[in-house]
């Protein structure tokens, strides 16, 4: 459900005919376009991930259950968790044979973060020769 806040004086000044309905519809579409452009639809993303996991595990559910889950999720303000992985620390602890699998598992943002940290490490001027 979309809540629409209208200016009461503006509504009262319009006659109760097509003009008022047109005004309300215009306000609704403006709000919807603003909302959709700023917010990501995480509920749809969750549902898509859920469907793909069910398909990969050969599990099915009745369509009504999916509709109910989507309705329940839509009531909540769903936000993704902040990325708490320390990509550089993980990189320093993996072996050469594990690198490709590890790198493929990263998201685009995590890959960009890794590349930035790798550039910084290459530019680092505090290199010293270790004597053993």
C-alpha cells in the first residue's frame, strides 16, 4: 500500500469531479516514480533468490505460498546487510590454488575494493628487506 500525503488546501480548492481525480492520480504517479527511482525493490530480489535456490534444490511450493511470502515481506523495510567481510585480509590468507574460486565468489563492489587495495599495496613505499 502506498501512502499519499496531499495538501489539504489544494484538494479543497478543486471541485469534486474529474479534476480532483486527475490531481490525485498525478500526485500518486509522481510519488511512485520518485520512490521507485530511489529505492531498490529488495523484496523482489529476495523472492528471485528464493525461487532460484528452490529450483536448484528441486523444491517446489504452491503459488499461493509465494504470494503470501511476498505480501509479508512487502510490509517490512528490507535492507541488505552491510558488507562486513575484510576482502584484503581474506586475500592475504588464501593459497594460490584457491585464488580463482575466491575471486569468482566476490561481488563487483568487492572486486573493485580488492583492486583498490592491491593498487595501494603496489604503491606502498615502506618496503624493507627482511633478513633471516
